[in-house]
């Protein structure tokens, strides 16, 4: 190997960071990431303080950062998603400044336009080759495309690749060496098996299967299910069931879709391999089947977060979606959606690509049960607004389907197909009847987070 690597602390020193610097990370290892903690502990060792971290997402594995918040090493956070102990610490008011919760596309656009200026991007790279190219396709911790890190690498003042594996060649290059200033070698960047975590690891319930079946019926009735169809589904159990139920319908009708997209899962890979989609556009692998497909299939394309969903790009893949399947923690009678806060007030996520794809897909469909954990999910008032209701096309629950008021033609088509169309008020009434717990009132303490829409507007606040 001709590549010269350094220790992590040396790479941090050479980054010439100062107090108050903005440093970024990606989340392709999801709950298996160990790079962020290692980098920030190195920053603490070097005496850096008041840092602004801008990771694309935060997970329970980042709980070890909480002491660094206590000590003032980290005082600001900008991200698209957060859950676990670190999110709980933020909700308790530990940070002196409010967190900014962006969409994935909004984050990319903010970086590209300089609204989110990054002093140094630390990129967990499962493998680095002899000249410093970075990839997520190979190595013991292969995690798939480094789509969120691509924007950071292109625009940060300095880029440091952090890896635990060196190779002479790569099967795919995610980030070219021309964008990389330094490479640090560590014992471990984390554990790629942990990308299959949370909702990606669950089987659908009986209600979830019923919702998936109705959703496929709605897609078929919409008129969008034809040759050239484009599709994205989330990584929740019900969303994955939609993909599994849609596959035989497409096969029976002889439909070949143009592409499947987004955070990619095994069911989408299976549909592509069966000839149901010509291509896959992938910003992030959600399981190891998707990682393997990206490594070996030339029709499985990596895309940056900008190419995926930036509101500043007319050619964004999200703009070309026919159908997008979305989840919800809550949805109100105006079709507004919350995927950021639980009914008990905890921060449990954030938009990710939710608001981005809802805004531009031809038919964004929210799939949700009426209740969860004893709380109603179909409500008259949200705990937090993530995605505006005027961008949602339909809501599918186990009790029936509510369709947005601007889509009378879809109501007629769905009724002709024999689907159970219900007024939203009826679904809300049923959810309230089934709920055994009341949501916590919205907190009234100081603002601890802002929920940003994809264009940078603040659309809600979270309080301690």
C-alpha cells in the first residue's frame, strides 16, 4: 500500500480546528457507528470546546456523547434524525442551544449553499484504497453507498476518511481521493450488522399486513402502476410488507418499473433481481442484502443526498417518484404528519427523507395503525409537525383509507376497486376509542429543538 495513514488524534490535530468549529459525520453504519464518539473524544483530548456537530443522523450508539455535552465539548447539533439516550438528553434541556432538525434534502441543500458550512467532515469509510478513495462497498464493515457523506465531502473545508480496512483496489468508489485530505486508521469504525436495527428488523403485525394489502390495492387503483413505475418505501415493517405484497401484483400484470429508490432494503433488491425494476437508486443501505447488491450489481446506483432529495435540484430522484410509502408517529385531521416526537414527548426521530419525498412524489401514502403503545396515532393535534398535510395523498390504516381532499379522482378510483374509503374524522374517532392512554400536553419550557422544512423554514418547535 502506498497510502500514508495517520492516527485519529493526529488527523484531528492536522484539521486545525478551533473552538466553535462545525464538524460533520454520516450515519450509514446506523446503530453500529463508532467513529463519531472516537473523533469527539479526540477533540476533547485536544481541548476543543463549543463544537457544533452536524451528523446526518444520531442513534442510541451515540449515548457516549452525553458526557461531552455535559462538559461543553459539544454545544450545538444539526441533524436530520435522532433517537435514544442522546435524544433524551437533548429533550431534558442539556444543550445550551436548540438542535436544528432538518430533512435529508434540506441538509444537503444547506451544505451546498453554505448555510451549513462544515469545517471538517469525518467520514467513516469501510474501506480505503491505495490512493485514498473511500468506499462503503467492501471491507468487514461494508455498509453500502456513502450517499449522505458525499455532499459533505464535496463541500467541507477539510475531509478526513476514517477506516479500519485498507485494500489495493475497490469494487465501487463512493468518494474520490481528490476530495480527501487525510486518512486515519482506527481499530474499528463500528459494526455494519447494526444497520439492520429498530424498525428494519421487525416483522409486520396482522394489522400491518392488512394495511399493506390495502395500500397495494390503492397503488393499483391509482393508475400509476404501469411500465416505467417508480417507487420508494421506508424501512418500517409495514412499508417493507407493501414491497413484498406489490411484487406479485407487478409480476402478474407484467409490469417493469423504471426504478426503486431511497434507503434500500432486501425486498427492493429482490424486486429488482426479479426484473420488476430496471434500476435501483440508493442513498443508504438498510440491510446487508442491499449492501451486497450495491457491491455486485452495476444497475444498483449510489446517489448523494443531494441527488436524492435536494429542493435545489430539478433532477433529484425524489422528484421522479410515482409512489412513496411513508410511516407516521401521528397524523392529524389535516393530514399533517409527525415522525419526530412520540405522544409522550420523547424525541424519536426526525424527518429524514419524509417531508422531502412527500413534497414531490405523485402519490405519497402514509401507512399507520390507529394506535400504538396505547396512544392514538390518528389525532386532532400533533405533538410536533414534521410533514405538512397538503403534501400527503392518502392515509391507510387497518380500519380503512382516508384520501386527501385535493384528490377526488383517487377517491372514485379507490371506491370502484372496492377499497374501504373512510372520512378522516371517522378514523380519528376510532383511534380515540381504542386508545388507553392520553398524550402528554405539549411542553412549555424553553425551546430545545427546531423542526425545519426542506426549504429551511422552521415549521415547529420542541420544548423542554
